[in-house]
């Protein structure tokens, strides 16, 4: 009869060893979950126990795994009388407990007692069994095909392994393992041995699990998918791995081929998680990647929420489709190969610094990362998967950046404008489909399509999406709220591009990094040259002939806004123009626009700051906008360039 009762870790690990199967996700707990775990330990009263949650396991019969190579090193544990179990649910809590025990035992010496037993006895109970120099097996760990196996073994349990050099240094999951290890070490460093021993007792004796063995006839793959997940919700990518491995068990092919596919799935997911977590400072979301890959690989469907998850798990990769041969071994193999290949392109698109792209490609990818990529990530992933001509890739990036700025920041269309079209285009390009009757879809046709969506004409009628009238109306509405360009959602990006433009003219080094500029608050980043509180006599004199309504318009118009190299003291923002240009601080050092950003230096070149200078600079900035994003205000007969400054 299966067990179903509350047990402590001391009871659970009595003559048992555990493996997290290869279809399971890796370690997903982060600081929030670790904090809760720690607080539960700290707050546990002496006469109480803590219900930790469900631990669902399935017995492993020796006869089922005796022929499987990855189990050979552990078969001696069966001979020693230990029972083996797969962990179906509860692995996050169990993994955390083992990391906790591993780190805590390090504070005790060999032969030293803890909780009425020697350190070595607890290591043998929870960490590993060893017989001489011949046999050594871990009590708790991952199956050998699991991407986290070697990392857990060598970096967490700190054991030697001949194959550790084949393991990626960092994945999303191994990052979490390393963080948990450091988390507990930092906590333990502040405690003495009696306090450590008390924590150990609480964990191994008073944390109670509902230990539940599922019946052998139940399928653990299906159980894993359907059980209520009590930690962090499983991602679709994690569920997909389980599903695909499950499908390998249903294949009619010979066992070696099935085993090879299962291994390939594990290798593919190892690559996926390696690249998603490769940059610890910018880990990439697994389901965002899977969603965009689905758009590229399959036909996009926006008819229902989470359509991609429903399609992958309930329409495409289902047991029924496999058994009726609607999907095959080769189709599964092709899909996982595409995931492993595409995740590398995905990573480099968002982490340019790791790439080998030329400097122009890097520059325009940086622009897209700053601006936001809209509907283009699936297209870009397909392009970087297939295209080697960096000149053609550059033209694609430039077209995408221009589309996003002109359509969403200038024309102010909704953020989903043409999404479905570009999603469909990425699929056509990926599959080498016919481009609407004009031959195979290639990167040049894709680029031309993006440009036509903005600027297209049909039978003497302009049908492009770019519409300067919408921009005029949008800024007019902002002016009516006394906000003007200062509240324009494209202002930060535009001012930074203008700064880069002035830097190129100066042919000098960068003065402002986007990371710093984007991190600062708007009031610390963008200054009104003519100030919001113009109380000094200098400003009253310079604007004496301007009525209140027009002063408000001048305040928030484009030419009066400047990108700051660094945050200025707020008390200086209302000072006179000459003072802003150049003054001495309390230490005698010269400060001001004259040695700030290139935009500040441009402003400092003016001898005074009156409505005429604001208009002059504003027209310069609009001319830059025309040249930078390749359009002409004069193409709109009802709009004069001066009107876009909104100062009349």
C-alpha cells in the first residue's frame, strides 16, 4: 500500500534515495521563496511542527532501470537495501532542504556531533553513500540526463565529476541553485554553532511533509502535468519538456532511437536554459522565448488567450496525434532542434555585448532594445537564424526601428498595429513560403514589406500607416493639458538619438550612456531651459512681451528641453540662463551646460535664451527628425514645420 502520512525529513530519508527525473524543471526558487522558507524555520515554536507541503513520489523498480546506462553507478544502493523514488511533486522544497543541510554541515568538523549524531552520519543519510573507494552515490539529486545534474553534484554538493566540463556554467536553474547556496551561507555566517544545531533540528525533525506514493499503474508524466503546483507556477516551456519526453515513451520506434530522442530533448533544453540564463544580470523569460518561437515556427493565432500554450500542449504535441501518426519522431526532432538553434539568436538579439556582430548591427540592435521591439522579435529571430549577409540584416533592423518610431511614437497608433501581419511574415520567412505570389520570402522582401507598411501608395492613394497629422493632434492634446512634448512617450528616445547625432558631429567620445540616462527620473534627465518657475528678473525680462498662455507653450515645446549628462541640483533649474551655462560651485569648480552633454553644449552656444532661440533650436531638432527617420513635414500640405512646435 502506498504511504500517505506526515513525515519528517529524518523519516523520509530512512533507507531511501531520490531522483528528480529528467522531464522535471530545474530549481526555480528565488529570494522570495527562500525568505518564506527561512521565516518558517525561524518562527517555529519549540512545541510545534510545521506542515511543509505535499511530497509526491513514485517507486522505482530495479528491474525497470537495470538496463539503463545512466543508472549503473547507483545499482549498488538497491543491493544495500535502499528503496528508490522519483520525485513527482515537492522537489523545490526538497532541493532547498538539501542545500540547507549541505551548507550547514560545513560549519561542523569531521567527527563533530550535531543533533546526537556525527556529521558523517548525517552526510550519509541526506547527501551521499560511500563504500570504500569503489562506490559513491548521491541520496538526493537529478537524473544524469537532467541539465542540472552535474552542476548540483559539483557546485552544490562539491563532489568531483569527470564530465563536469561538459556542463554549461550558467543556466536559469543553476543560477538559482548558486543563489540558494549563497543565501544560506550568508545566513549561517551570522550564527554560532548552538543556533545552527537548533535550525538543523527544526528542519530535519519538525518540518513535516505529506509523503505520498502514487500507485505504480499511474503515469508519472501525466501526474506531473495535472497536479496542483504549490511553489512557482510551471512555465509552458517546462511543461513542454515533460510532454515531449512523455511522447518518447509512446513512440513505436526501436528503443535505441527512443532513447536518443529523449537524450536530444534533454540536450536541447540544456541549451535553451543555458542561453536564457547566460547573462545573470538580464535573464530572459522562458515563455516569452517560447511564444515568439511559436509565432515563427507555427501559424500565429490571436483568437484566444494563451493560444500558443493551448496549441503546443493540447492541439499539436498530444499523445493522440503521436499514436495516430499526425506527428512523428522526425517532426519532434525538427522542433527541438529549432528551439536549440533559435535560442542562441534570441539571446544575442537581447545581449548584444556577447555577440560577434559587426558594430553597425550592434548599434541598431541597441536602438531597438532602447525603443522596444514591438512585433518584430519573431522576424528578427528568423532573420538571425538564416541570414549571413550582415548588410541585409542591417537594413532589416533599420526598417524595424523606423517603423516603431514613426508608427508608435509619431503616429501614435495602438501598440498592436500590424502585429498579425508581421507575425505571419516571420512564419512565411522561416518556412521559405511564397511571398504572396512573388517568390520565396527572403530578408529583402521582408525589409521592403516593412517599409511599404509605412510609406506605401496604391493607385495614387497614400495608404501607409505613417501619419504626421495624428502626431500634431496628439501634441495639441498634450498642450491643452499644459504638458506638451514633455509628456510625449517618444521624448526620451528622441533626445538620446539627438545627443548621438551631436556626438557624431563633434566626432568625440560618448558623454551619456543610455543605461544611466534611462535609469534616472525624468526630472533628473530632461531639463526645461526656460524654467517651470521663472521667478528671477532675468526670465521676466526675456519673456516680458509673451503672454501667459504662450509662455506655457514655450515651456514644454521641443526646443526648450535638453538632455542632461547628469542630474542637476533642483535649486539650479530656475536660475538665469547665463548661470545655467556656466557658474562655479561651492568648491570653486566650473559647472553648467558648457561642459555637459553635447545637447547641453549646443544650448550653451546661444548667447541668450528667449522665445526666438527656443524656436530656432526646435526647428533644428525637427529637421534632424526628418533626416533621421526619412520623412518630410512638407509632404503634409496642412502642416507647417513651425506648427509642430505648438507655440502660436
